[in-house]
């Protein structure tokens, strides 16, 4: 799809002094796209230059360059008798503009920010950071292209949101899309030895941006082939394999969505009322059919009768013809010779801009879901009724030598993951994610997800409210809500020996004793008390050199033992909290030169359907007095944790679904001397085991976790905590595990200290990133803090001396003043909020504009002058967040949701006073009102 790019540079401000004689700067801008470069006039002797000409700099490019190439604006200082000096650059990716332009009609009434980027963008220099700002306007005009063999994916929107984006209606879910692209790393090219550090860093930054745009375009092409117009749950990662090159990986879920129009009726009438009536009528017509029987077997129910809206308030988009909702076939699942050309029954009007004349694949439904090559979904949150049963977490890992790419290894992992899901009698894998850990030329590839039985015939657009945690089971709808915890296989027919018991709510099906899942907790699943963060760390010392085939073989031999130790410790910690389920489970494996570390994190819940947990048991001799004391301490800590988390329910509250809750004054049981190995039995036969058992007795403060915004409707605040320290390895893997566990605890303590002024507050489920650079451990904890109102007091606002003031976080206060904010729709916002959640609490999303992804490289030779490595990293992170906010505002948004911070690679050389950092951030640009 050919197009035209128009750029106008208006002004600059706060530029650095480049001419020491006059303390001014002779600034001009070089505008480059592809191989074409334009230059502005020189604005002499000014630190705040203005280019008064109204000239538009135009670029006419084809579809291959339009999505892959970034727009580069280099700010220069003009010198008459010497070479011009570089001040900094502004790198703009056009992918966000292309998606909006392809989906918006060309008219004067189009909302501002669709195909226009306008605003002040910070000028970034890889050696000095931010050096002023440029006021630019960028417009993109596309020509219509209905060629089914086109190589662009313009019109396919991308969302990092792990669910159907709020403000959109899902027409169908097409399935899993993935792509992998390999390229050379400019850091390891021969020319890097003779060019300056600035030129090397800029070349690397631009190369990574091109690679990111390319893999996104290819993923969009696959989504368009399926008939989709959007990709949700989009995940993108870079694998730096040294001299082998850079691997860009991306996965997502292809869907067809349409924006929900602003309702013209009162807010007390649900916007999806007519949709619910249509689905109920369709269900009545289908009674007695095989489809209805399948729906009933999945536990589907007719929605309650909603109030009928007035005829004058009907909207054509709400009464669109309903089509069977299913997962479509991937491009690799069918032969092109038998693929029908043209439209598909599941194609909606909303994806016309994405497909054009694209070849659409036949739709899939619940009957032929098993025919999918990869029945995976990267989404983590689903509407009620979509998840029928959760089978459990499935995972596959592989060790390979870095050779650039490894596409075949990823295919093997995904095939193994699908086999694990089928062994659990599940038809899909939800909340899928993959990761890679690289050290020298050894790579550890990991793929994980949650095996589940899903119902493709449910209503994707039902809005539900969470079941109150403290309300007792009342049967009916609440009793059916426990079906997601039921195992999909019969007792004795599972792939492994599992301890099953009757459901404590419905008493009709079997449930496991512990449930682990990578997806978010279903909103209708009833729980006791609150959810808390939970982490577990295991480490093993490497026994072979870290390179070549011996190192890969050593890691491959140690991985099963590492995972067993991690799983054992995770279950012990879960039980010590009095919980029986762990959702949003994320496991990270990091490979260092001397050890391998695995970190598991998630949100612990106490599900009512599952039996109450018991504290971990000890296995030792009866004459061991230390074991008796440790067991008594374990029991005391277990009871204290249950009371603190709200899990200390009485015996009368349990319906006999498993072991009864233990009385407070009951004596601890005798030591277990059986020979059976259970994951929650701790053997005290080594000094490391004794230390592990003692660490479980120590009570730590766990912050309350919310998978969804709390009812308080408080403004969320994004945060990031980076902890880096030397990892001391002495002895065997037990000592390494304890050392890594202490560092993780200190990082969490740092987060608690940073959030001290927000107390009381809660956390959205935090994300952890683990790296092992040389002999150190680096842990990044990122998330969103949700301030909670104090009992009997109004919500407290942050003061100027609060820790979040350093991040320039702008809070919007709830109150009558927000009525005036509605007049700001369509204007460039002045404040931008960052949150890792899918939306901002207490706000309404006017529109979701696009997804952005920014990548920066920063280097300095003055680490000590900047306050050490921590000062350098803090300064760089604040600059990146400022640039992310500027891009969000220039695109027409005032919030960046689903915010993430990845690829944090920090290198330093203390002797040369040097430091280098690679950082990538992104999210969904949203315009909100209060």
C-alpha cells in the first residue's frame, strides 16, 4: 500500500549550548526516511529556534518501507569552518499512524490524532540523554490497495492489552499468530571498531526499531490472512545472541473487533442489552440442536431478561447479524490449493480495511478446534463462560546453541505444549507466553501456558462484576462459577497421579488440591480473603564451562532438578500463606556464567471450591529436637498468615470438600516418617533443607493484589524497581538458592519502601524480570500501585515530596472538576498517566488510539559523576518515561495503559568509568475522561 509522508518542523526549545563563544546554537534539522534526506534552514544564535517557513517535507514511499523504516529527525549545530555537531535525534515509528489511517475514513471530521502526530518530542542523544525538544507535525496519507498479495498489514491494529480492549466489541477470535525475524547486531559488525560510540549506539537503536517494525508487519499479515483486523495480547521480545545476531520474536491473538459507539440512552441501561436479547433468541432457536447440546455441556446458561430499550435508541451496530464465533485456521494449517478465495462467514465489516482482497481461511468452531496446529491464546483475561475447566499449567523448555533464529526449536516446544494440553483432556492453551535466556552461545528456550477447556460459543461481550469475596456460596449461578476449578479428566485417567477431592461448593465434580495457572483468576470464581504476591527462587551452580556443547549439556541436565526444587518451594510457600491456588504464574529462567536461577511469581488465592490447605510437613527422625521446634514454628506462622490474609475460615464455613480447617489450639501432628515423596514434605537431611524450613517460618509482609481495579476507583501509579547486587556463590545449589532468595526479598522490600507514602495501597499483579550479568543478579520489579482510601477518610493526594514526584506522575483528582475534562476530547492532553492495567480506574476510555513501542540505547563515560550506576540508570529511566509520555500526548492520548518495561540490559566498566544500558518500553495509547 503506497503512501505519502508529510513532515513539518515548527520550533525547538531548551537546546544545549554548542557555541561557547556566544552561548548559543545554530540549529537545523535533517529529516531522513529511507534513503531520502531533507534539511531545514539554519536558525542562527538561538537556544529556542523557530522555523517560520510553512514548507512540508514530503516522502513518497512504497509499502515495504512504510511500515519497516522509522522517520529520523537529527538536530544539528551548524559550523562554518568545521564539521557540523550532532545534538540529538528524534526517531518516530510510523506503525501507530498507519493503523489509524487505514481504519479511519479520510474526512475533515476525523478525530485529531488518527493519522497525525503533533507535539513536542524530546531530542535524545545516546551519549548525553535528553537535549531539548522539537515541535513537529507528521502526517501519513495512504492510497487504497486491494491487492491480495500485498506485503503490508496496514489496517491491523495492535494492542498489548491481554484481553478484548475496553471500548471494543469482539466479533470473533481467530487464533494464534507468531513470527520470528533474525538480523545482524550492529554491535558485532566490523565497522563498529572504527566508528564513534554515538554512531554505534544510533545504528543499533535504529536497527532494533526496524526489526521491531518488520516483525510486527509480518504478524499483521498473518492476522489479515485469517480475516482479523486486530491483534490483542501482543508480545514482542529481542534475543541478543552475540555474533549470531538478534532474534525478534512476536506472538499474539488475532481477533475481529469493532468499536462500541457511545450510547445515547441513560447509563443505568447496559450497552449490551440488545446483544443479550439477540443471543437469547438465537439460543432459543437452537434448542435441541447439537450446538445447543454442546453449549449446555459446557455449563452455558441463558442470560437474564434485560429491560427492553426504546426503539428510538437502537443502533445499527448493536443489531448486527450474529455469526458463529470460533477460532480460525492458521495459514499453515491448510493447503493453498484447496483454500477458498474471497470472504468468510466470520468476516465482519470491521476488518475490511485490513484484508482488502486477502485470502481468508475457513472459520473454526468447537467441533474442529483440535485440528488447529497451535490452539493457543495469548490473552489472560476472558469473559464469563469462556473458560469451562482449567487443567493446569503446562510448560516446555529446550536448550540449544545460539545459531541465529531457532525457529524449529520453537515449533518443537509449541508442539510439546499442545501434547501436554491434550494429555490433560484440554482443547486449548490460554495465557501463552515464551521467553529465552542467553549466556554466551547457550540459549534456554521456555514456553508456558494454561491448559483449559474453552467454550467458543459464549458471548465475548458480557460485562460481569466480581463475586464478593466474603459472601457465602448460594447455589445457582454462584455454584456454577466453580466449574472452572473442576478438572477436565476423570479420576485415575490423568497423565500423572493427582490428589483429587469433591468440589466444596457444588459437590458434583472433582477438584485438585492445588491449582496453578498462568491466566488471571476468572472474575466469577469465588474466593476467601484477599490475594497476596508470592515468589519462589531456586538456583544451581554450573559444573561445566559456560560455552559450547559441554555448557549446554550441563544446563540441560540440571534444568529438571531446578524446576523440581522451584515447584517444591513454591507449593510450600503457597501452603504457608493458607492459599490453595496461584494465578498469573510467571516463571523466569536466567543463565549466568556460574549458576542457573529460576524465579516463579504469581498471586495467591484461597478458592472456595478447593479443599483447605495444610502446612508443609517435615520428615525427620523422632529424636530430632530441632525438627520439632521447626514444625511448631511452621504451624504458628501458618496460622498467623491465614489470619492476616483472611483465610482463617471456621469449620462451619467449609462444606466438607476436603480436609477441615485446623483448630487454633490443636497440637502439631507427629513427624511423617513415610517413604513417599510429596512435593510439600520437607526433608531435613541436609543443612540447606534446615535453612529452607527456617525461612518458611519467617513471616513477611505481603501486599494485597488486585487482578482488576478495586472498587475505590483511585488513580493507579506505575512504578519500577531495579535491584542489582553481587551474587555470592558458596557450596552447592542450596546456598545459591538462599542467596538469590535474599536478594528477591530485598527487592520487594525496596518496592514497599518506595510505596510507603501510599499506605494503605494495593498492587496490580507485579511482573518480575531476572538477569545474571557476570557475577551479579539483576531483578526488575514493575507494576502499578493502587492507593486505597483510609477507613473513614477521604482519598489522600500525593505531596510534592512524595517518591512518585520523581517520575513526574500527574494525578487527576476525582470530583466535580472532572466534568470540565470532557471538553478536552480531541485536543492534545497536557498530562499523561502510566499504568500496567488495561484501563485507568475511575475513568472512561473515549478511544484507544494505537500501541507504541520505544527502544533506546544510552551510554556514558561519567558514571561516577552521575551518582554511580544507580544514578545513571535512574536518570536514563526518567528520560525514557518522559519520551514515552511525549509520544503518547503527540498521538492524541492522555494515558498509556498496559505499560511494560523490558529488555533492560545494563553493562558497566568501573575502571573506565563507563556504563551502557538498553531499555524498551511500550503500551496502548488511550484517551480518557473522568
